[in-house]
């Protein structure tokens, strides 16, 4: 496997391998040992969905030192985690809606881990065996509410606040990737995943210590520095090296 997406034509929902824009339909369990059609699936009338349907989204905060600095926070000693509602997910191309446009609402480009196997209490050394792959995400945040409330869940879980996708890369080194956010074509965030305080394997190990991760579960690994405010009409693009860009605009 390499680049895997989830698609819909009419009532038909399916996973497929994406090779230079051409789809090869997957047969069997995407997290098992699937096979792929030899002949391409016509693209006409096909919509790109979220690449997976997670039972939960775990998010990690302040995982890049430069970002912790710009937030005026000390880098955490252990991964700082919380949950985002799965109903906050939107696929590539869908619109972000701001319930409080008068608040400060921010973009946050993030690398997302997609789990491939049920796991509990795995070591960092074993973690990669439980990971299906990686994709791009945004952790859209109502900064005004985040500051006003002790909990971060609400300010980051509004409907449409977690753009994800478009595809999952299953063969990629997650710790050697540039990660960028473009706002209306302007480069705003320009980080590298090697700068994470806790790498993907340590994050999976830490979360799995007490929380069972299921196939399809998504972990957002934190945002680099350069966060900033979004406004209605903005076009936001997350570009992670080796991945198809994730593009969403703000309604
Ligand atoms: Mg974040």
C-alpha cells in the first residue's frame, strides 16, 4: 500500500489506492490484508471522503518548542493530550464554519497519525507496527474560548474544526517531513516534523498506556509555530512533504 483514500459514488463507499490521481479500488479490510483491482476505477462522479472514520481523535498540544514559546507556555514534560469530537471532522474541500466569527479563530497545521491495529500499552519501539499511516490535518481553534475555559475540548471541537486528509500515506517517514500552512497563498507556518518534542512513536506509546487505540483512530501531533487568525473567505492549505495538500476554505 502507499496512498489510500476513501471515496463515494452514489450509495457506494469504498477505499482505493491513489496512483497519480488514478484510483484502484481496494477489496477486503483496509486495515487487514486487502487486494486492489488491477483496472482503474473511473473518477467521474466520485467524491473524496474522509480517509478513515475514527472512533476517537486524540490531540497533542505544545509539541513543537517554537509553538510553545509563541503561546508563552513551557514545553510539557509528558505529551499534553485531549480529545476532539469526531463530529468536528471534515474532508478535503469542505468548508470551515466559525460559530463565533468575532472571536479569534486560528488555523493549526498538523501531521495526523492514523492507527491500523487495536493497541494498548505498547512501547515506542513497537508503536510503528500499530500505525496504518499518516495524513494532514488542521486543529482549528477558537482561541477566545480556549483562553476563557479551562478545558480545550469545546474550543477545538466545533463542527468543521478538524479538516483531515485527503489521503493516508502508509509508507512515509513521519519524522522527516516539512509541514507548511498557506493562507490565501501566503506561507504562514513552515516547520519540520523532526522538531516535535515527542515523536509519533512516543505519542502512540504514551496514549496507549491507558487508552485503547482502535483501527482508524486519529492522533493529531501538534502544530509548529506561526499560528494565526482566520477569517471568512480564507483559503487554507496544509502542505506536508510527500502528501497531497489538504485544502479548505472558511465560510
Ligand atoms: Mg493543535
